[in-house]
C-alpha cells in the first residue's frame, strides 16, 4: 500500500512532506481549514475543505486559503 501524498502547494506547486502544515518554499498554508473560531455562541468549525473551496462546506465561513488570498 503506497503512502498518501499531500496535494502540492496551491501557490508555488512545491510537493510538501506529509507532516508539513505550511509550504517550506513560499510559506503558504497547505491545509484549507475553516476559519470559524470557537465563541460563546458557536462551538467553532475546523473542517478541512477541498483545496479549491473559498468557503467552508459545513458552515459557510471563509477558508484559510481564501483569507490568505490564495483563492
């Protein structure tokens, strides 16, 4: 069974190691999580979305890639 690779960096195309959270070449985030934070009225959302998602599929909040200007 082959190891699953992470998607290449959305900004520069570099292939990251499987444990990298940010690109070592350009500093872009590699995981497109929801940005909705925990608050007294919401439990927060940390859904990992597809790399082309500008908004979270679960709650509609902007994703990390959207906030970083990658989408």
